[in-house]
C-alpha cells in the first residue's frame, strides 16, 4: 500500500517511519525544498494548489491523507475525485472554520466555552458584554499554535484589536479559567470501529505545546471518550483524530479538533500499544486498528527552537530522543523527547533528570 | 553523526530506522542491487572487498560498523586504517573461526560443549571416540543459520561427511542435549560500560531461528551476564554483542557469539526500554547507552519464506509487524512479528492468536 501525504513535516516523517515496518510506503507533497520527511520516502515538490503535483500524488498513491488541516479545500476536493482521501473532505471542512467547529460541537452536545461571532468591530463590543473581559479573539480560519489570536483585556483594547483583525471573520471566545488542558486522540477504521487512547494532559506556553503526559485511567476518560466518539461518527471519520479539551472543575469544554495525528499524541510511540502514526496508516489503508491501551506512564517534552546535544539528553537512560532533521529556528518544533515509566512516581523522577530541557517557567508544572 | 554499515540487509534496515530519530544517518555498502536497507538511507553498491567502495564508505561515515560477521578480514582492516571501526577488527577476528572462538570461551572460563579440531579424515574417527555419536561437524569459518554443518550419527557416516568437508578445516562438537536454547545480548560503550538485556529463549528449526521469548528475571540471568561481560571486556568491545547459549540442567554452555545486533534481540524494539538497534548506534557513535530493562514480556516470531497478508497479522491488535521489504523466497527471513504483554500468561494468550504464523511443529513449543 502506498499512502500519499499532503505535507512533509515532522508528522509526515513519523508516519513514514511507522510505515516502513508495515510495508506501507509513503509519498509526500510539500512545497519546501527541505521538507523533513523527504529522507524517509519519495516526495513531490509542489505548491498545495498545484494541479499537476496533486495529480501526480494521487497517481502514485493508493490513498491520500494529510498532516495539516489547512489543506486548501479545492486541493482536497481535487484529490478526492482522483483517489481515496482519508479522512474525507468533509472532516477537513468541518474544522476549517472555528465558528462552524464550535457550532458542530454544540450540535453534538459537546460543551464548549461561550463564544460570539465577530463580523465587524461592533461585535467586539457585544462580545465584551456577553463574555466579560478578558476574552479571546481568533481568526475563524488558518490559525494554529496561537497564531492569529488576540486577548482583549478591556474595552480599551477593542479598537486596536479590531484594526488588527480588519475584515477577517473572527470568533470571540470566553477565556476559560481551566484546571487542566487535555486532549483525547482516537483512531477510527473504515468499518467504523473506534479505539481511543488514554488522555493526554498538556502544558502550553506562548500558544505552543511544551509538555504532554499520558493519563491512563484519568477520571475524565469516559467523558472525553464520549465526545470524540460522537465527533468521529458524525464526520464518518477514517484515521486518527485529536480533540483538545479544557477541564474546568470536572466539566470538559471542547476547544478544537485536528483531523490528523497530533503533537500531544507523540508519546504513543513508546507509551501505547500502537502509536498514533501506525494507527493512522492502518486506518487509511483499510487495515484493522492496533490496540491503544497505555504501556505504563509516559511524558513528552517538545524541543523548540534549538536542539540539545543528543548525548546530553541520552545521559538519561530512559529518554527516547526524536529529532526531526529540521534546522533550528526560534519557536520551531525540531524534536521531542519521551520518557516512560511503570508508575507516575517513577515517571516524575525520570522527568526530573530532563528538567533542563524545560523552560524554567515550565518546571514547576512537572508532575509529582 | 553518520554511521557507515557493511551490509544492507534487515539488520541494517532496522539500524537505519533507529538512527533517524536520533539524528544518526546511515550509509550502507552492499553488493546487492535490492539491499533492503537502501530505501532508508544512502547506499554504495560494491563488493565486500572493493577498495574504492570501502574507501567511499569510510569517507562518508564518521564511524563504520557491520551487520554480519563474515566481513573479509582485509576489508575490516582497510576500513580501520581509514576511520573508526566499531566493534574493532579484533572482535570480528575472534568470532571468525569456530575453533578459536571455542578456545577463547574456555580461556575466559566460559563453559562450552566438548569439541575436537578436525584437520583431516582421521580426526573424524577420533571425534567419534571422544564425543560419542551423534556429534556435529561444522566448518570453522563462514557458516551461519545451520549452513556448513553436518550431523554424524555413526561411524558409517564418517566417510561421506569427510568427503563433504574435504580439506576445509572443521570442528567436531558434542551434540548437546539441552533443555533450552538461550541468548544474551549486551551493549558496551566506549568507556567500557556494559548493559545487558534480559535473556532470550529461542526455538530453532532447520538451523533457523523461529521464535524468541524475552525472559526477564530468568534463573540463568546472572550466569549469562557473567559470560557476556567477560567476553565483551576481553574483546574491548564497542557496540551490541550477542552470545548463544545452551542451558543443560542449569549449566550454561556457550555455543557462539555474534559481534552485531542479533535476530534473537528483535523483540527489544518493543520489549525493552531501548532497542538493540538504538543501543548499537549509540555505542558506536560514542554516546551513552540507553536502559536495557524489559518492558513487560515479549515474543518474536520470524516470518520465513513468504509473508502473511498484513491485515491477517494485524487483526491481532497487539501484534507489531516488521516487514523487511524483501522478496519472498523459501527459507528467507522476510520479517518478524512481536507481541508484548504485562505477564507471561497474557503473552501466551496473545501468541495463541498468532499461532497460524508458526509451523505446526513449532506450535506445541509455545509457552503456557
């Protein structure tokens, strides 16, 4: 089976690494000359909307998937006319617009933070009245990792932020005073079977994920499973799906979903029976899914900006290093480190050995 | 770090897969056009004794290693003059000749089966007197997977087998009535630190490994560790080293060692904290070793000859499939399947789901 992948970044790279032992070959389409997946598989260098490139990808592949959700709708639709696209164009479309996404959650009975549609500057004032200050404003499309997001602290901010947004449609959201940031990741196969991974508990800073912890047996597990099963079914989803959640006093509020493998699931390579990458490939290839149960407790630390020297990380004999082959650059995700242990206590001790990888402001958030 | 590897078969392929996440690139030298490691890394197509090819390998790599022990001595020596060779030419040489190898074991106080050097046909008669019938005759060099081996059942066989061996120097060995076939695998770094994996218990048929089981906490663990630590130290070894042992009534008899990653250690990918492939790369790169402790219980089934359809294997949600990208051919190792579990009992149940992968004659040997 050959799987075509729109995007040749680190997610594509880890898909390719998972594919080789399964006999699943990958072929990537990416506009970048230095796409970090390219040493692992064939790649086609083309723009996301290049009709010839997309046609070549569809021709080489038995099924096409993607590693990022901002694939142009027309490109997805073109591919879907040429070969199988998994997950389908509908799953891509449903997550493209933050307002539509929130409305979908509501329709499925999945709780969210309160929100207000922002079509013009007057709506920002209305948002302040309805949501209170501070609140968040996000562009409805094309945002990721905190980009295109603003925080409105008071009525005095409204004019400035209204100007920054301009005529782009946006959404204002209640700033959730959450206790925990969680994500839940599921795989769904062509026959509709769904397997859900243990929850991830996540720490972000500056809008970028820093640390994820597996939470096997978490008290929020049942509620999170219900949310993602409902969403996966509604979207007739095939592949791996991730849903970000806030836990506020034991109530889960859905933030957004990603129709792809997810940074908060990288720990599944060592910390689950089958990794999210392998299960995504198995699902889109039409194969049975692998077990998603936890293997002990796991933590993943993102390496952002520049890389430590490998021996400095590997001095911790339980660290598993994953470099993506990307040039260091401020704010860029260039790798991650996973640690596993048989118990949460042992995990905390091992993470302590790797505290130097964390920004000082993140260290207090290490589990104990 | 770039690691040059003599040999681009499945062991090289799994080294390359382990290298990518560590930022360790591999470059292979192999005479075959279809070397199965080549989709994973650069490769140089050349004969084992091709001076230009070996020079190119040494030029491209920071350190050179090998995935098979029958590297010509002159090739190893040439590479060692051009760059670092890890493990060194001495480790290669020590295992090249079965008679020298047995004598080395004896010198280190490691027990072996009784043996007799065979230089001419008269020695075969002497072997019968000393060892009793049946006994084994093996060529002193270049044998693997049961090739170049003969069983002498009675004095009537001597003339025929003497003719088959001809003038090749050989060794006659007592046929050990063993209770178990074991192997022990260790990694040794440049500073001389040694980490030993849990024992593997192995089942062979027709001289080819069929099944390996991890045996964390086995009663023979201390004795096996002592053997391999002594051997690794004697050889001033750097990298992963495997030692095959017979367990006869609780006494370990060394059969042979392999100066490389080993088929009976493939379960370490899922069944140990750090795989043998990753630790070999870490050692030869001069980096610290990763922990070798078991992760639960593991079993590995070799896929020999032809491959099952992947979905048939993956229907067992705990099976991890490793195909090597090789064309099926009778007797050829084309992949393996690993299963892990928290307990030996759970492992046996999961292995039961995969019994169809085993020859009927092997099925009774599944653990219970």
